[in-house]
């Protein structure tokens, strides 16, 4: 485990700070071969173990939880999982985290060239190869958000960046289920349109801050509607309403407009 050494050192620091007798916390010291007083990690009480787990990343927490039943119970404690950060949708497949009512802050940020070159292209313009790439991950974030809506009603902050396949339905349904949501940040989410902004106006009773950056299908009209209906929300949209929106297949696109659309990704 990458951070196990840090964990053990942190445990020692906690023991030094704890002025209560060891017997009072349920910790049982043992004598080492050298005759020095030692203590196993599992001799720490639940609160100390939770504190130590909080310093580990998701993979390290999972690895440590596989060593014994006691540490597995600590891993499953919902108090440990008030914040989750994922750097790609594929990480959502790993069974190294716990969803529950304690989750307050959720971030899924995918900074990858694949987002620009594949996911952000309109479906009707994608090649068979591009569609095949998308098919392997296009439902991951939407499915994950469905679990969040069902299990995490106390969510306060949601940040989605580079999630090119989430839809207005995903956003609106999350707003309807997570009524305490205060911060919503959508960045480079190509399928997000003014419908999501309508959802913000209709269901964002607790929202304090909304960002829709580099979402090309957001319009100035949609932004203005939110400002009028929810003046208390701090609303920002970097580049979104100034980008070229998607065109339907039956619409004619002038060569200049098509070139502008290609160049906006570079």
C-alpha cells in the first residue's frame, strides 16, 4: 500500500497526543522481541482508524480494507465518504468507494484529448471507429449519477467536466433528487442545452452557484432566463453562449461556419 507507512506514522502521532490511559480506548499494547511496547494498527479505536483512512486515496483504502474484517468495516463507514473525486469515467467502474447519505462533494473531471476528438463531436458526424470508442464509456457517468440520486440526497456540490455524454435529463433529475445542492459546475459538456438551465430555474431552490463553461449548446437566452427567475444564483458561463451550437443533420452549414466549428477545438 502506497501510504501505509504514512498511516502508521500518523497512528503513532495520534497515540502520543492521546493522554488517556490506553486501556480506556480499548487499545492493547504488546511487547516486541526487543522488549519495547508496540501496538498493531487494529488496536486503534474506530475514530482513530477513520481518521487514518481519511489520508488515503480510494485504491489504498480498498487495499487496506482487504486485510481484515475490522478494517473492512471502517472502509464501509459512510462518514469516510463525504467527498469523492474521479479523474475519468473509467474510475467509476472500480469498486473502491462507497456511496451514501454522507456524500457532500462530488467531482468527475476528465481532461483528455479523447473528449475533444471523439466525445464532443455530434453523433451524426462520428465515424464508426469513434462511435465504437464512445460505446465503451458513454453511459458510465449517467448510470453513476442515477446511483447518486438514489443514495446521496445530501449532496452539496456537483462538478462535471469533460463528461461529453451526460444529458439534460441527467442534470434535471439530479436537481430534483438532490434538493440541498448548492453548487453546480458543468464544463465542456457538449450535450447540455438550455433545458438544463430551465431545470436550474425550476428546481434549484438551494442553488447558490451555477457554472456552465464551454458548453456550446447553451445560449444567451437561456442564461438570461435563469438570471430573471433565480436572481440569487451566482451564474457564470465562460465562452458557452459565444460558441457555435450543434446543427441538425438536415440543416445546411456554410463552409466558413463548418471551418469555425472545427477550429474551436484547437
